[in-house]
């Protein structure tokens, strides 16, 4: 007998689930906790009558088939990333094959999400906003980088409350795309609504402005939904139940069950919000070979990442390099099959937006002497749910005082800036996203 999903009565799967040890905050003795959870997860898989290697093999075969499709697309010179016109999302006329590709690849470029002129005007407006407020004179260096040189111009601006950012966050166009993306998930099951696909929580994030001529080392492949908590908290153990209870075939990366209320381990890299998709909106035109975002466009790869540490060739106190307070790495030594599929975005124009499933491996390619600017505002899809409602309370406070939001270093540049976006400029989407009405 196996668990068939939320709401199932007593079953072997559910019984085994109750027996898993769990840590609702990061364990003090990490190696001991890793040994304990790995033994328990292996035992649970084996209690279903299948071996760990067999279960991993099922996911590996699924991922390999996807990776071969990606390799085939690349060999034919095709676009790996799905591309959908904003106009089709607005009109509800997205072709079925594009929808299928979005679900298969888990990432998306929305063409013309905002008008080109609008996006370029926003870019200029952000620059005017920071210059007017003497940001470059007062910039104290990257708060989360010990080697940052004081007074240098940043690429990531710790700016959250400029009028363009808030106008984009509360715009109808943003709400429409977020609702479209949220609808790719199963938001309701077993009598529980895990999140509200029609209401976003306006997760405030920063701006990147990478200038022409920049050299950048890029960012290695990693993922952001969590670290050891993905195996160790009860909520995540339930979210990933099918990987561990012998029903691996039912693992669905689009199932939001048990993902939207549980805790997350503290850390400088944490995101308190549940995001269906991470995303950004382009504020400059960017060519595909100028240090852009890449993903492993295979949502099921998460199952591979979760099961890989349980195989025999990984030390008992090692989760393939995952620890707390650092991003979850994907590596050539443990995950070569996944990294083969790494695929960059196509050329984008200012006003296009880029989205990737929250569990997806992503990286930023290095660039030397960059052609053109590389400017984006980070705006994800973070639908209303218990977790995001909790975080929204601190977001509201940060918005009203111009502070840096709680997930970010406490730099608070905008507190004294008189022309930041004001409460009287909120529309209904803005008010509802901040939990004000
Ligand atoms: Fe990331």
C-alpha cells in the first residue's frame, strides 16, 4: 500500500512519513543530523519495497530524456527557452504547444511584457532617482561582500522603492503574467488552497545595472528554494513525499502542496517568500552572449538533486555539498547530467521579462568587455499564501519607512529619500499585495 496524496487515510507511506526525524530550525550538529536523515530517508524508501538506486534510476531516466530533448533543440539551432508574447497571455490565446513547452522546460521569456520605450524610460528614471539622492556619493560598498571596495559603483543596487519598481510591481500587466505563471502550478489539492494564484505579494527585490565594458565572473550553477531544510523540515518532507515513499512516478514539480506555510532555515541567501517563479524584467536590450542567465530547463531535476545524496557513493554526512547559509550548489562532480542541459536565454529587449521555476538550477555566464548595458529589475511571482502573508507584514513596514526588506542586508539607503514611491500612489493591486486591503 502506498500514499496516494494529501488527505489519504492511514497507509504505509503515511506511516513511514510520520517516522522521519525533522528539524524545524537548522540543526546544531549538522553532520549528525545529515547522517540521521539520510538513514531515515533510505529506510523509508526501502520500506516501500524499492531500493534507493531503483528510485533514483526512475528520476534519472526522466531527466535524461529531457536533457536529450534539450540537446536535440540545441543541435538543430532551435530556442531551448520557450518564448510567449505578452499579447497572447493578455488575450488568452497562448498556443497549446507553447503552454506544453513552458511546462516541460519550466522557464519562459515573455516578449513585450512592457513596451520598449516604457522600459527604457524606467531605466532612466531609476538612474535619475539614485543620482538625485546622491546614492553614488554615499554608497558604502556591497553589504554582503567582504571584498567590496567602498565608494565603487555597484552592479546590484540595494534599491527597493523607486517609482518604476513599484509601478511595475503593481501594474495590471505584471499581475496578469504572474497569474498566468501561477496557473501552471497545482495550487489546490486535498481540500486545501495552498496559494491564491490571482493575488501576488509584491516581493521587493533589487535592481541590477551592469554597465557597458563590464567584466564579470558570473555566478555558478545553484538553486534558491532552500538548503538542508529541503530534506529536514516536516513541511518539505511532505512536499517531496513522493520521492521518498516509493511513489516516485507521482512526483510532480508543479505541486504546491505543503510548500507554502513551512519554515525556512535562516541564512544570508534565504528567500522568506514562496515563489512559483523567480523572474526579472529587462530594462536594457541584452544579447544572448553577454553574460546572461542560464538554467537547467528541466523541472524534474529537483527530484534528482534531492535523491542523489542518498546513493552509496556519497559520504554519510554529506548532502552533495549542500549546507546551511550558502546557496544550494549544482556541481559537475555530482550532477553532470543536469549541467549538460544548461541553456542560456535568447536575446532579450528592454520590456521583455524572464522567468524560471523556483526549484530550477540557474547560473549567470561570465562576460568580458560587455557590449551594451545589462539592466534588470528583479520581480518574481510570489502568490499570496501563509508564508508570504507572514513576510508581507515586514514588507509593509519596510515600504512605509523606506527600509531594506528583511530578507536583505539592512542598508536602508532610501529611508531619507523624499521621492520614493508613496503609499498614496498604491493602486488596488499594490494595496492588496502589501496586505493593506
Ligand atoms: Fe539564484
